[in-house]
C-alpha cells in the first residue's frame, strides 16, 4: 500500500472514531444537560445543550454512514466553530465557572483541530478520480495512434474538453469545460510517446492535477485495435474542484467509456452519432 492510500485509510479510521465520539457526546448533552453543564462550568441553558446534543448525534451518524465522510466532517468543523463561540460567550458571563469553561474551550479546540486535520487528509483521498476503460476499433494501431497523437483533435470525442493547443514538442495547454461558465486549465507534458503507448501528466500550477495513458494493442488475429485509456484527476478544493467534479456526475468509468466510443465513431466514420434533428420516433394515427 502506498503512502497516500495509507494516509487515506488512517484518516477514515480517525473519521469513524470522531463519528462515535460525536454520538457519545451528543447523547450526554441530550440526556444529561444539567450534569454536563456543571462539568464544563455553565449554569442553566439546558434546552440549548440538548439542541447541541441532537446536532452532535446527527453529525456522528452522518460520518458513520457516509462512505468517504468529507462533507460530514466539514459539518462537524462548522459545529465546532459554533461550540467555540458559545463557550467564548460563557467565559464572559458572570454566571459561569471560568476555570472549567476554559478547560472545555481547550478540549473543544483540540477536537476542532483533529476534525480539520482529518477532513483535509480524507479530502485529498476522496477528491481523486481514477478510471480505466477499453474499446475495440476497426482501424490499425498506427492509425489510432496518429489520430490520438494529434492532441488538438481530442475535444472532438472527449466531452469535457473545450480545447487543447500544442505549445511545444512535448507540451500542450488543456482547457476543460465546467458548469456555470467556469473552466479548468492546465499545461501537460508527454512522458512517453510511442506508437504502442502515450503517457502524459500535468505540470505544476495546473487547476487540476492529472495523469493519463492510452495504449494501442493490435486486436486478436490482426483485426483492428484494442484501445485502453487510463486517467486520474486529483481535484482541488473550492469552487474549481467542485465544478470539475460535477463533470463526472455519472460513474467515472462510464464517462471514459463514452469518450472512447466517441473516438471509435470519429475515427471509423468521421463523425460522432447524434440524435439532434432526428424525429422522436413517435407514431401518430388518425381516428
């Protein structure tokens, strides 16, 4: 197991532990608000403590149910911020025990730090999209390689690409389409270029770090070519990452498989099949 995968697994274990901790704390807040209030040096406010308990239990359940609980942990961080602000207000109240409130503040700050670290580490693992797909094409490997190697043709069959411009012998500039008029851009370089296999990777400063490869293998009995494409995107946080992630709203392998089918159509027939302009196929009868 590589370091990144190991880090992701450790972050997931940490998240599950935080989920159970959240449920336990929430149960104490919900059913023992008076005792908990005295423990942390806050008098009264039982209904508020119970409400915080309901929130903690819901957050813990969400963390445990979510396969990769990045968003649930992010919600925990937001809840931590609320708790810190409430404890800060309690520190200024004359009805509180400042020593106990201060200790509670330190404890919540420690948990908040753990929530943030776990969220960031788990987010790195969760925002990687890897996919592999294959297709059989009725053209020779040499023809398939030459077509794919002309990178400026890639947007003809890769739906999420807006443009690719060659900027040097082994470098190119890519622009991907995203919803709401947003785009993600990066420069890429070839790290392998043979008639059997093309490999590329994005350069530092890319909106979306990515690597990819495509293989061209002669089909059995020499009839056509088997193309295998493998692509991995490491999505950033924030608006651009969310927008690019939405490009893969369906299962990633289906997207890559669709692109390969479009490649097959373009290289074999010169165009991508479309239903635009065709009749809907409905049958109308007169009575």
